[in-house]
C-alpha cells in the first residue's frame, strides 16, 4: 500500500538567512540571492539558483529573467547549467523558449552534455505548446538532429513523458 503525505513547508523555514515572510505579501530578498548565485562556492550558487526558482514560481518575474541571464553567461559547467535550466521549469515569458532552443542548437550532444540537454528538453516540455511548437518542428526538420533526439522531441510534442 502506498501512503501519500502532504507536507507543507514555508520558504522562511528552509532559507536560514531570510526573515520570516509576513502574510501581507512581503518578498524574499533578491539582492543577497543574486550575490550568492555569483559566488565562487558551487554549493552556495546551487542554493541561490534553487531559491531564485522558488521566487520565480511565486510570481517574481525578475528572478526568472535573472536566471535566463545566468544561463546565457554560464561557463561550460554542465551541472551548474542544469541547475539553472531546472529552475526555469514553466517560466512562460517571451524569450525563455528561444533561449532554451538556442541552448540545444549550440551545445552539441556528447556523453558529457547529455544530461544537460535532457534537462533543457524537460524544461521546454513544461512550457505551453504555443511557445515551443515552432522550435520543436524546426528540430524535427533539422537533418543534423539525431534519431534519439527526434524520438525525445516526438514524445514531448505528442504529450508523453520523456
């Protein structure tokens, strides 16, 4: 038997440096989170990116825009880039889908980049079809697209899980 348990956790209880959130709609501090995302400490950077993702999901569009900028400027550290892409899940604004499709075109598939490219596809799959359909069709029409990638794209277009 499977037992599902609903767990509710407030953001302030997992963010040790954040003041408690008031019911009046006060916001998480963005400046310190942005600084942490650019620190040299990988753990600190990943935590900041996750928090930016939570902020974005809570309606902070500026956090999503910052994540897009981080991705565009990120070095070829595929773990770091994957964390940024995952924080962009469901970020439906003009430009996010274009940026992610550019990532797929620019980052060539290899054993090193495969997980990253899969994360990009999964994030694209969370965006509305009207934002991604043209990009996926272009991928399917591209002769350089591998059979495995075509299969993954077809799964997304057909509404199936990867």
